[in-house]
């Protein structure tokens, strides 16, 4: 018997958007906190924001896509 697979719906899209927005907000707030406490210089924070924040967002989007069921492609649906 073949497994029933449902495609992600509007709730998954909203959860994905919320997750990405939350990750970006927390990442920038963390950078601001490090600059405010003099752990990181302003130039260092700009460097981290320019190079580190996109990496964070890619990792979060990969984790969210697997968790929400966006990782299925045409081969997965054709085999079931």
C-alpha cells in the first residue's frame, strides 16, 4: 500500500516565513547585543552581518524546509 503524501499548504508557508523572519531578527538582535556590550566592534558586526547572516538564513531555511515537508521533489512522488 502506497503512503499518502500531502503537499505543504498555506500554514507551512506561513510557518516558513515566520521562521526565517524570526531567525533574521534574532541574528541581528544578537549582533546588536554583542556590539552594545563591546564584545564585537562595529566593523566586526558589519562583517558578520554581511557574511554570517546569509549562512544562518540558508541553514535555517534548510532545516525548516525538511521539518515542514518542502524537501520532497518529483522523484519522491513518482516512486510512491
